[in-house]
C-alpha cells in the first residue's frame, strides 16, 4: 500500500499536493518502479533518475492538452504510472501488456511514440508548430537525456527550432557526472532573475523598443557575454548560439526547485532549454553505484540489490562476437572496433579493455559510426562496426553512399537481428534483410550458430571490397563448440547442404535453420534442409539443383517475409523460369508487439511447431 500513489489515477490528482507531499510521491514512485522491475525486468536506472522531472512536468503543465515528448523512451516509467497505467505497469513489456516505451496507441498522454533516441526535439517542434497554426494554446515540452543529445537528429531539431523562434521548452536530463553543478548565491540569484515573468516582460519590451538594428544586436551579445562571465553555463553558449535561451543547471532531483523553475519557464515564449542535473539510478543504492549495469538489470532482489541471473545454457552470440573480434585483433593490427554506445550490449566491452587504442564508442550516433568506419577503411584499417539491427536503419544512407558506393571493406555486424522480445516493435531487427540486399556490392549473411558466426567473421576479415554484413540474434546460441573449432575457410555465396530429402526442401537463413532441422525430423528422409548462409549473393547453383529435384521449396527466415529470402528466391526462380512451388515463412507484414522471444516466434509460425504445421499443410495439399 502506498500513502499517495494509490490515490493517483491521472495527473490532475497531483495538482493540489504540497511540496512535501510531492517529495513523498516521488519516493513512492521510485519504490513502485523498483518493486515492479524486480519481478518484471525493464529499464530501471534511467527512470529512477527522471522521477522529479516527470512529476514536475505533470504538476506544472496541463496534460494531455499540453504535450510531453520523451527521449529516450525508457525514462518514462513514472509518466506511465501517473497517467492511468499504474496497475497495467506490472504487465509492462509482456505479451498483452503495455509497452516499455511511450506509445500513441496506448494513451492520450503519450504525445509521440519513441523507442530509440534523439527524436524528441524534432517531434516536439512539429507538435508546437501544429498548435500554433491551429491556434491552440497548448504548451509543448521535450525531455531529452541518457546520451540522446549526442545524436545528430537532436541538433537538427535544435537548429530548426531556434531559427524559427518556436514556442518550445526542452528539458535536458543530464545524468552524466562529468558536468559539475554550479553552486553559490550568484548563480541561484541569476537563475531566479532570468526565469522571472517581470524580468522577461521588461527584457522583451526593451528589445522591441530598440527594434531590429545593429545596436540591439550589440547589446544582446554584450548581455550574453556578461551572463556567461557571472555564471559559467555548461553547454549554455552552444544552445544560445542555436537560438535557444538557456537556463540552469538546476538540481533535477529536487522537486521544489524543478517545480519552481518550470512554473517560471512555462509562460516565457520562444525556444528555451532547461538544464537539469540528475543522478541515474537515484534512490536505489545499487543503481547509483553502477548505473550502466542497472540500466536494464534483469530480475533482482529489491531488498538486497542482488541480481538474479537465469542459467546460461550456452554462450550468447554477443560473447562469440566479442571473443572472435579479439582473436582477429591479435592477428591483425588493422582491426578496429566501433559501436554507437552499445559496447556492453554488443559484447565489445572485452575488446575495449584489451585493445583500448583500437576501440571507438562514438555515442548514440549510428550515422557517424558508419561513415567514421568508412573513413577508417579508406585509410587502410579493417573496421568492425557493431550496431543493433533496428538502429542500423538510421545509417541506411551512409551504408549506401559512404561504404558501398566507394567499395570500402567495412564489416557491419548487426546485433539483435530478428525478433528481440520484451522491447517490442521499436527494437525488432525485422527489416535488415529486405533493406540491405538491394545494395550493389553488399554481402548479406546470417549464421545459424556460433561456429558459423566465427567463420563469417573470419571471412569478412579477409574480404577486401564493399560492405560485409553479418546479422545475428539477441541471446544464446545453439551450444556449438565454437571456442575449440578452427574457422574453416568459407566461400562467399556458398550455401550448405545439411540433409537431403526426397520430396520437400527447406532453405533457411540464420538460426531458423536449426528450427527447420527439428521440424523436418517428423518426416524422415522426405525433407531436405539447406543453410543459405548468404542472402546476397545467393547460391544460384544450389537453387537450380533444388528446383530440379524437389516438388516444393519452403524458405524460412527471421526477417520480414516481404523482400527478404523469400523475395530473393522468388525473384530468382521467376527470372530463371524455374517451375517449383514456393512457400515462405518469415515475419509477417505487421509490427510484432512486446512478448518473450519464444512467444513472438511462435506467433509468427517460426518455432519448430510452426514450421512443422507448415510442412504438414504442404504434404496434405499434395495428396
């Protein structure tokens, strides 16, 4: 039971609370988030740090009329709880439950959906301009943090908003401890003065009286310089050069200071930014001490802070990638590793420790990561650029123009390919196969197990022209002895015959090949199973053999059925005039909601039982 939280059903219920009650509410929100995430894992540390800012926004602004836009979405847990989803929060990230991120289909309080980062300012600017053009008197606030300000899209939004003088408030949730807080009476006095209504009315009256002329420009520059001299503003000069008025930094974990500052800023017109310093993991000692691990800690004991690890039956694909990359780096000083802020998740942290001078974490900047890799390749290095598959979509233009068009040997390792589980539709790597197979000169591959991932990485290392894409899933492999296995030479574009049959052939790509083998066991001797290995180039010789030998061909892939392996095989058969019936199994033409990975694959007919069901239909239809 919670003294205040149990009585909060909408943001209107917090409007009459005192400052002390707001402090109690923030503490209860933290406890509730910890309690729920201990049993139903999610993104913990980021949401704990943003509690006061979110409570302050809902306290000061009139939501959902006023619009709150979040960036990145995993800061928004307190927002979900305050906006009528307190009980549903226990089901977050589960099948049939609510999303782990803001979702327009879920609540009118979610003004804009988000799963990745750096989108809030652009989206909020669009909302603000829509309100202005339709003469609606609503306010728009963008909350950006957790490294999202490093993304290029954030600066594009800032540049546009500042140049257009939009009525937009951006709150920078700065939980990086490298920026120190300004302290002292002078700083607090200037913050109070510059956010006051009377000061801003007087300032605007003076500027309007002077008009647009050289004197006004000189005086504005002089005032900015004077303010900077009195109080150093980390980043403030940068924001003001983009046309934003900068305020702060303030203590973003002090609810009284947050509310008072937001009240003053609410009615100041134009583009403005409030810099809040917060502690990631605030209020939970283990998360404060290690915010990286506790960003998404999995199950844990909320009383002791002990993380509860599920037993790992096999090594993860991420572990294989990290270890093999180190092997290659030991053999070749030209091997370098690049990641856009995913060193731990991708398994590249081991490489970072062993080869720090050859490791680059460029921040949440996928586009830069790819073009930077292209520059490294042009300079004679051998870059392995690891990006989560869903996030690689942001760098599509760079992969085409900066890598493929220049025939540069960049190895692009797409982690989290296929369906990813609880993070849901925003994070699935469903579209990479269809997206990248059309790029001239690109090699697109997917290993069925850990040994094949190792072999593909060695093949990519030897490759000397154009992008070499290796995409593999999140989580554990199949249990193959990859550490002891020497990487046998692997010919680009060559599929592998795993078992031959007399009637139906299955051509699989990636881990789906293993499920196909399991399914085929129900029809001994009748079903042939082949590992395509490469979506591009296809093994055309093998396809001709299959078409001449079998009565039906089924393709199986953990990517979008539209345009992926099924599309490539269908196009080839049509082009060659091969008369063989085709069936395709893959991710259907819809967004897949959050659930366990196993549940998601089952819902798409991509587990062993689903493939067996499809085989059964093929055999029944041929009777």
